C-alpha cells in the first residue's frame, strides 16, 4: 500500500532545545503548562518536536523566537504519539 505524504512543505532535520507554553482551552479547568522539549525537524509550515509531556491534537503552543527578540511563535498540535519514553508531535504554525 502506497502511503501518500500529506505535508505540502518538505521537512528538514533540525535540532534545538525548545521551552514552550501549552495554552489552556478552558483556563478555569486547565492551567497553562510550561514545558520543554526539542525541535527535531522543521518546515515552512511547522515543526516536529519531542517532549516528556503528553500533547494532544488541538493543543496550542507558544514560544519565543530565539533568533528574533520579541517575536512569538504560535502553533497547533496536529498529531501526537508516544514514542520511546517520550512524546513526538507535529505542530503547524498559526
């Protein structure tokens, strides 16, 4: 069976630490979560990360751009799965 690539942009390997915030859907029930992980690939439309916390599709993450002071990145978790004692997730910039 031929598995088609759903991405429109090519992913490139990348390695950098990432400190991010998971924004709550409902602040009265879920607080913001500060966490860290590692960017493992990047494209024009998003990044792939590894982290120790469980993420779910629909979560919104924010983080500061380490190259451009004052620039904030915002991304939507498109997919996530447990992988080797951690969690792998695909994020799409919004």
